C-alpha cells in the first residue's frame, strides 16, 4: 500500500505521514516538522528551496512541478495559465511491435 505526502503530494510513500516517518521527496518529518508548521508552510518552504528531491536519487521521470500540478496546488512560483495562438498539428501515434511510429 502506498501513501501520499500531504506536503509535496508524492504518492509513493511506503509509510503513512505520521510517527516520525520522513517523506523521501520533500524531507518532511511527520510528528516533528508538522508540529511547528502547517502543511502549506512546509510546502511553500520546499518550493522556495527549488522543490528538490530529499533522499538519495529521485525516481526516473520524477518532476516536482508535474506532481504539484496534478495535486492542484495553487501556490506555484510561476503562472499555470497557459494560452496558445496559432495552428495546432495533430498526428496519430500508431503502436508497432517494437516502437511507437508517427503516422501522417
């Protein structure tokens, strides 16, 4: 069973966010850090410090900004309002035996 960190929303914690467990992603020690600060304050501090992975090497493909966007965090250090003007090209991806091929 996996648990989600209430600070950074990393969803693959092996232990619940309690009892002095530490989030591998943001480094929050639950039962200590969250006694002095709210989850939001801890999140803002983690973001302000670059939202870096805390323990050892991050999982392949891990991206803190995607993780926070998927959790609908509104206090990001950049605008999430995207606009686009121009032509959008659409192609169909076709699955082949050994790779994805771009079909025209």
